[in-house]
C-alpha cells in the first residue's frame, strides 16, 4: 500500500482549508532552485487534470512555498517537469535519446519536513493527462532523492491577515475558463490528445500539451465591499499595534542592555581605581618597611657603640680603683 503525502491548501472563497496531493519535489542545480508539484484533483476536461508548480525555498531546515517569479526559472522548471512526465510515462522509467536538450535535476527528499500551507492562486498550473498523476507520485516515491538546495538569499514569508482579503468574485464556469488564458509550451509541438481511445498512441504521447496559466496578478479582482475593507483595516490596525508593541519591547530591552553595559563600565572603572589605591598602599608599606629596617640597623649600631663605651668605662673604673688603693697604701706607710 502506497502512502499519499498531502498538503494543506487555502483556496479563495473557502473558509476551511483543503488538502491536496503532493506529486513530487525536484531541484534544478542549474538555477539552484527547488520546486514542488501538487494536485487538487481538478478535472479540467475528460482525461485531463490540473497540477500546480510552486517554488520551494529551504532555509535552515525550514521550508517556504512561493510563486515562481522569474520567467526563465519557470521555463527551466517546466522543462524539468516535462522530463519527469516523460520518465513517468515510459514503461521502464528510462528516457530515450533525443535531440531535445535535457535539464539536470534530482528529486527532493521531503520525508519528515513540515510544509507550510499553500495558495494555488499564487502558483502556476499545468494541464496533464490524469493517468500521469499517479505515475508521477509513484515515480517521486520510488526514485532516488537528495536533500533540497539551501537558499542563499533571505527568505521573508508573506503575511496574510485573512484568507478573504484577496478573494476574487465567484463567477460561472465559462467566464472562469475565459479568464485563464494559456500559453503553449514552446517545447511541445503537437496539440492535445484527441478524444477517443488512446490505445494506439505511444507512451510518450500520453502527455498533454503543458499549458501555463498566466500569473494570478492578471486575474481581475472585484472591489472589496465596505465590511470587508473595515475587517481588513481592523486586521491591519491590530497587526500594526502588535508590531509597535514588539518594537517598544525591543527598544526597552536595548535600553536595558545599554544600561547594563554602562553599569559594567562603571564597575570596571571603580575596580581599576581600587586596584590603583591598593598598589599605592603596597608601595607605602614597602617604603615604611624599608625605613623600619634602616632604623633597626641604626639602633643595632648604637647598641654596639654603647656596649663598647660601657666596656671602656669598666676598664677605666678598674684602673681608677687600683690607683686609689696604691695611693692609700702610700699614705699609710
């Protein structure tokens, strides 16, 4: 049993999101871009189905879906997707050698990744044979896959206030077909397959002519009603208020950081001043110690001189006593 990967989609005119089937993801190293192909099971005409191609950006393990802005990137992506369709239509999943140049690509491993909600109105669409949808899904699951190409540029996700802000008016089916002009893929030369049993047609002929829809910017949009404008203005006002609150919080945090840095600088200056005072006191103590050592040495010298004087006085005293004794003996005799 094959697991079918789904994708959450937001459609104009529908409040609840719908799920779409993820066909495959592929990367083109030539333009360093990733692309995602999904389907809403829309049957445009009997035997045909519309699929959507979106640009898949990867930034630090996060994925973002966006429209393909560059016309050159769109043509290269369509050429690579055409090769995938031809490979899926082939019986042995091998392309035959041809004169048409091939675009190098590889399938993207999307296992375990969280894909954001997508809007089909923002993406380009292609009409293919309905039988190829399941073949592409099977090929995308069974074929070897590599990691998605990391986006070097800054990715800014779009902010939508409400799913009804850009809702186009709901019109009948014929005008809806009329407002979606198609451009024939320059690579495809033949028209779409005619109605009838395609038993005698080759596997490669199962491809319908890929038809690129114009960008959703060309879809005419009706003027929003007054309640919708008020709701939108309320949403914008609420968002601006939240942004202003976030900016105020960031400013307060920045001021707190600056104040802490200034306090740290003051503490550092105080520590340096105290260190200088301690160095001065240490020098004073060393000087006082040197003076005390000099005074002690002088006292020792004075003590030695005093002891020498005392010894001289003792000798003089003995001599004086001897002389007095002799004088007494002379007077007595």
